C-alpha cells in the first residue's frame, strides 16, 4: 500500500470505506475499528491458529475506537491498476490465496450472535466467514504473487462461491469493456481470465455452472451498497460514481453480464 507522510504516522492510501483514516506507526497499522471488532479479531486469530497466516494479526483496540493490527509488508495496487497486478501469474495466485483462506475459515465455527456486516454479505448466508472484498486494493503482493489479504471489515458468513464471485468482479474483471477501460489495462480476456481464476481456486463443475449467475447477483449487491453510500452523502462514493460514469455504468455492466452469461459458462466448463 502506498504511503504519504503524516505528522502522526504514515497515511496508508487505498480503499474507499476508510479512505484517509488508516495510518502505519512502525510495525502497526491503526484504523477505525468495525462494530464487530472483537469477533473479527477472534476470527483473524483463529485463522492463524488453523494455518492461514496471510492476514494481519490483531493487536488490540484503542480507547478512541481504533483497532491495531500488524503491518503486512509488500505491494498493493491502486487504481488505475498497473499491468503487473493483472498477469496470469498474479491471477492464479489470488485464486490459490482465496482457497487457502476458505479452507482455514471452514474449520472455524461462526459466532451466530455477532452482528456481522451485511454490506457485501452473501444474501444466502453460509457456514463460514468470507472476506467479501478481495479487490486489488486489499491484496498484498510479493515478487508478483498474492501473499496476503487485508481489510476484513466487510467479512461475514457466506458461501465460498460468493467470495469467488466477488473476487472475479475485480480480478477478471467482470466489467463491460467501456467500464473496464477506466481502471484496467486494455486487452484482458474476461472469459479466459474467469477460467484461470476458477482453475486456480479449484471450483467444482457445479460451482462453475453457478458462478456466472452468482457474479450477476454480487454485482447487484455491490450496486445497492454504492447506492446506500451515495444516499448517505459519502463524498468518496459520490466522487467515484461521478468520475466512473454514474448509474449508466452500472446499467451497462449488468446488461453486459447477462448478455455474456452463456459465454462465461462455456469458458468455465470447456
């Protein structure tokens, strides 16, 4: 993640939900604590205990409502995304990393008494905690390979396939060409890259058949999330919406996904 000098530490630049509010101080990162911080920290510690060490380790909570986690060294790509983060090797490593997260998470009981955030959560629910926001901004790379996941603020119970669909939206990307051109290098083959992600993750034939439809559903959930932020007057989301084509972009994206559903299905199963 890139940094800017600040009087009280280094401001970590990236992401939208906590834009301008995340700081590195030595080997620690301080950021606004989510409402379910205690449960989330317990889950992150459990992931480490179950063999997944590619995530920050929670250190504690401050009196002023911030959380402290270990800093994860490496490179994080920010939009517009550079070519190095969209190589085939990078994409394969994201699928492998996500599979590792899910294998560990599946062994950890979900605390059903916790109010997990529903912003990007799987509407079908699930028996394991998913990340829900595996975008380039939230993946740390080393030597061209995805090495760690950060920013678990939106993690919530769901299906593993939902997490794969959310990741596909950003890493393939599952965007119409006009929308993709604003943030991604040209020439990316969506159908081929979706197959690479599915192969590297290890999706079953049934999951491959379902994936295009789940991606469409995830896109609708992401649109509703943006709409809520805009309605609340969030200037970061208002600016992003205006700069990226407004609601017309979302309409175009959803039409494109539906029109290419069969193409994606064939690519995944061939």
